[in-house]
């Protein structure tokens, strides 16, 4: 297996190098947690676990394949957006929300590390570790590849990171709420002028303003639903989608929602909410701005035979005229987590945490199809992302007008 990974890593270096600056290379990065597993329906902290890992997946061909792997601290706690890839696909940032308590291995304590993984090394490797606030969870990188935001779930803050000359540094901290606000994810808008921050603990979504390297909180909070968690912004900049996972921790079995946020004009506002099933863990916008996907637990974190246990699902939603509509669905694995599209929007990868596999799906128009391919990974895939790049030009885009301002055209990615 090691020889295979080394060979894959060599292929990764050649593939990314060949595509650098041409948007021809195409990879996905999965962060895998080895500390936690489902044991008879119970989220269990394992004793003496193997190291957490990061898996790099090639999306260039029709059949995705593993290119390489690195050890890096990671966590399933928080939304499945705790990995981000620079626009040039050279580096990945991987957050670690929790670590095993050195004084008591039967429990965890908040971590504060973000690992910088060199995706062009053979094999991929951690080249830097940055300390941020307590409990880092969801994070994102701007389209210019110059800034990153990290939601510190145990601190109620967002850390601002500078990416320059192959180095990452913390340059600021934005106060969002108290630690009880459980800040979960921070996501840039494509033009880099704003970011949206989900607050699981107090059911709010906060808007940030970004001017150069200065990030400040606006006096503008939105309400989408109970416990907003994962959030994805359409690459067109017209809208964002957020998963409201409800009272999942209380095992109520209630059907939860996703909401659509109109970003086409300020102030941003929630314009539609639809029911999708119990615990919509992950959401992701399609590259062309026509669709979004949501991964739904449906009680698969429960013991076999439990009356509220169901089949996990991936649902495809159509986004049109500021409305959401579920148009297709397919089964997923237990404790399903994040999802990531290929650049053409036709391939979808979905992380199955309990099964330690990544499912491969095809998207054709309004239809979602499970190919049956499963990619084994070393650990539970807790998060998966691809590089966020500008969509292909189009005369007309459904879901609202394209956001004014656009991305910083020609801006240099991190080197």
C-alpha cells in the first residue's frame, strides 16, 4: 500500500505541476479523523488511535483515484468544511478542532492547530503548523489565494490568515460572539469583499466586510434556521446555501432544513428554506451556480434497529429564481459528511465517515446517480474540498444575477 501511495504522490506532483496556472489539474483533498468512530450507534473516542490523515484524490479522469496521503491532525467535530485548497492546488489548509487530552486519554480538549500541507511534495507532507483560536473548524481561502478565514468553534472568533510566498501567518482575529455561539464555518464570497460566518450555538449567520487584509464584522446578522452549520457560496457569487441541522444532538428525529441566501444585492438576506431530512450535515454549491447538494444523516448515527434510524442520502437541489427545489437523491453511507464537485460539475465526491470511504456520484442535468465506486481512505473522511476557482463564462446563470465586482482577476495565488 505504501508503494502505491508513493507512486500516486509522484503522479500528483507531475499532474499539479503540469496544470499550475492553467486550471487543468484537478484534485480533491479529504481530511480523515482516526480518533472517532461509530460503535453501535455511539460516537466513540478510540483508545490509542492511529494518526489522522489527509488524502489527495485525482479528479482528472472519469474514475477518481487516490494520489497520495499525509499524516495531519484533523477532526470530525464541526462542519465538513475543515479542509481548504489554494486556487493553484499547491497547498491545503487542514484544521484540527480537538485533540486527545494528554492528561486523560479517555477525553478530548480543544485543539488550536491548522496544518499546511504541501500537495506537490512526493508524498504530500505537512510543511507548517499555525496556531489559531480554540477549536478551529470550518475554513476557507479567498479566490486570490492571499487570505484564509478559520472559524474557532470553542472561542467565538474567526482567525485571519495571510498566505504569501509559501508561508501562512495569523494576522488578525475577529470577535464574533461568546464561545457559546459555537462559530462553525467562515466562507468568503467570490469577490473577496465579504464573508459569511455560521453560528451554531445562537442560530445566526454573521456578515464580515473585507478590505485588503482588514476583516471586520458588520452590524448584520441573518436568521436561517435552527443551528446553521455548513455553508457554501455559489462560485457565481449570486447565492449561498446553509444547512440548518436542528436539534440533532437531542435525537429527536425531526426533519431539518437548508436555506438560500441572496447575495446579489446588499444587504444579503435569506430568501427560501426547504425541508430535506434529519441532520443536513454538509452542503456544497455546484461550479455553475445551478445546483447545490446536501448530505443528510437520516438517523444513521443510531444503533441498528432503532426506530428513527434511516438511510443516509445525498440530495441534489435546483437553485432558480431565488428558490430551492429538491430534484434528485441517492443513498449515502452511515454518518455521511461533506461533498465536493469536480470542476465541470459532473462528478461528486461524498465522504462516508463510518464506512471510511468516499462515494463517487455523477450529476447529469437534474439527475444524481451513484456510480457504485467507493474510494477507501485511511480514517473517517470528515471533510472534503476542491480548490475554489472562477466558473466558466456564461451568458445567463440561473439563481440570480452574477455578483458585481467579481473575483480579483489575475490576482496571484499563494506561492
